[in-house]
C-alpha cells in the first residue's frame, strides 16, 4: 500500500478506536481554590515580590496526602500582578533539595532575567531578576525551566500566574474583580498511586504522560459560585502534555484575549483549543440560578498518527459554575486600543529576515538542544517571519521566549479568529506550516540566550529546544557560559524516557 494510503487507513482506524487515556468523572462538590494575589512592597520605585519554591503535602482527595511542590505553599503559587510601566523584581528562594529555575512565560525582559536553563537557582540560594514591564495587559504565567527536568518540576506543582494590566484593560468593560468574576483557571491532569502519591511513569507514550484526574487550581471536582451576569475565566493549560478544547456544551462564550493580551474585539465561539502553556481569556454569560460546566471536548489534534492514544478522544467536564439567584449586572465585553498599540504593532511589510524551523522527533532543524550552542542570531528591532512546521505525526507546540508573535497565515491561509491575537505558544498540527511575525525589541546580550522550543515538556526535556541571542546591528554571537554541572546536551532520547517523580532520575545539575 502506498504511504499516503497507509496513513489514510491508519487515521480512519484511529477515528473508531476508543480512548486509551480515560479521564475520571468528578462530582464537582469542592469550592474552587483561588490562588491568592502575591503581596509586594515598593522599594526605591521597584515593586518587589518574594517567592519560595518548597516541598509540602496537598490533599487532592479526602484522606490522602500527596507530596507536592509549590511556591509559598504546598502546591502552585500565588498570582503576581503588575502594571505596564512598573519596574518589578522577584526574589526567588529555592528551599528544595535540588536545583530549579523560574521562567516568566510570555514576559518581555532581558535574557539574563528570563529564568531559562542558564539561570539556575541552587538549593538554598536566592535569585533576584528585575525588569520594567513594557507590554500589553495579559495573562502570563511562571514555571521552572531546569534543563532536562522541566516536566517533573511543573508536574510536582511549581507554577503560578502573572497578570499584567495597562491603560486598555483598566478602561475595558470586562469582569475585573479577581477571584469573583475574574477567575483564574489553571487546568492540569495528574495520576495518583494507591497511597495518593503523584505518578509520572516512563512509559507515558506520546506526546508525554496523560493523567486520568483533571483538576483546576489544584482542586479536583471544583465549582465556583457566580454572583454576576458575566464571568471572565483566565484559562491556562498548565499540563505537561495534554491538549484541551475548552468550552460549554450549552452555550457559546466570548473569547477576549489570547496568550499575550486582548484581541481587537470579542470573538464568539463554542470552544478554544489550548496546548500546554497556551492561555485564553473568555467571558461567559449566566442566568440567575442556573448551573453549567466548563467542558473539554475531544481535541482536534490534526493529522497525528493515533489521536486516540495521544489525548484526542477524551471529553470531560472541568469546572462547574453555579449562578446565584440574584446576579449583579455585567455589561457586554468591550474595550478600546491602548495608547501603546502603534508601538506594539507588528507589520509584515517591515519584515527583513525570514527563518525556517522544522520540528521532528526531538529535534528542531535536525539538532537537539546543546546548552553551549547558539542556534540563531537575531538583530534587535528587526521584524522577522518564522515559518514553523511540525514534520512529525505527533503533537508538538512551539514557544518563543521574550516575544509575543502574530500568526500571519497557516498553509498560506489567514489564521482562524482564535489565532488572531498575540501569542507566545502555538499548537502545531502535523504537516502544516505556520508563519509567525515577531520582533525582539529593547534588549541585547550576545552571551545570554533566549529559548525556543516545543512546550510538550517531555519533548523539551529530551532535546526539542534551541537557543538564540539578540545583538546590536552588525553584532555577532558571544560565548555562552553554561552553569557548572549542567548537561551540555539534553538527555538521550528514547520514547517515554526522562526524569520521573518518585525516583532518582540522574538530573545532572539537579541532584
């Protein structure tokens, strides 16, 4: 049989196959935990936050205590919040017994403050990055990025939101009472052993381990009491491998923002697909006394080789919304442009450089991650187009540090409305080409790189990552200083290999 015919037959069989990763049904009887807003202090004009990565135990199920990691608590971390124009600093202390890092996912900042694998925090040490917030209002997040161990550190619980405000969001007609009608929703999947411990086995398959318990903000079977006619959900796919298609079975919703900020206007839709690391903000309308559930539909993963084995068949409820009998009025979502809109805009007519990236196996452009190698040299302020293609029939995604890009087209066609906003992470359907326009502004450093990589975290850990430096016009790359004890290259790739919860994984720099 010809290759095309064989693939078509395989795909046809996959549509009939049952899921191999069923998700447990929940009773939705536990109030949704709301991550607290992180306290801060202003010192000499800088807003200073403090975070401590630490061990703890969390009761996800009654009567069981699960060993977990968190920031300033046993699981996840507080929500940091700052406004455009503020200078911020974060004092990050590592109280764990192994090296970690903290990456500010989606943030525009100097490479040395980015929190990638070159900014390690050893046990007992404190790292204090500082930068000026200069980007639109958005729902960003923070998580570890240690080379070869990112999946395990995120899976154990190290993650949190970082919300940015600006003039446009301050004047917008959008629900804005944090934790009331402006609700963080961090969606993650886990698996537990009989004693309540987290499981992350070696044989997770592609695109990584898919758990059978889905939780929001660390709450299993969560519900949220709605007191207003409209509620804004800040959705984050905080899983390490699973892609979700989130929406409601009984109503549509307004998509108002993607990874990097507000759209030009609300987009009415019935669902949004989110790969690991992607975010979306949606506004949902409720009637007095009714109940509805945020649902994850079977996710369209594109032409993967076996969707039923890669999380594409599961459909399940995620979060219950319970409306009070009397609801406070909420206007329809609307907003105007920021005063910074012209400076933030990306124009394809300004493109001076084009680059091509192909993802396959655990390689980008045929190379696996090497901490000592600079893969791309970018000139500050130049507008570029990156053509990115997943050449592998398994789910991959693509995340670029420091910037928010715009999707110019997909296979030459305009992007769908859900991809029309600012993005820093995008799901790549196999065999399709995504052209992204982006620009690295403000910061240059020939010796300290930013990352670009697949955000399926096992793929990242196993080498699907590259490094770029930003230089002044006419500049050249310098020499990267690799932290002592780090891997020079990613761990050897075998399907399903990598560090795991509950055993000595041989992390190199991590123990």
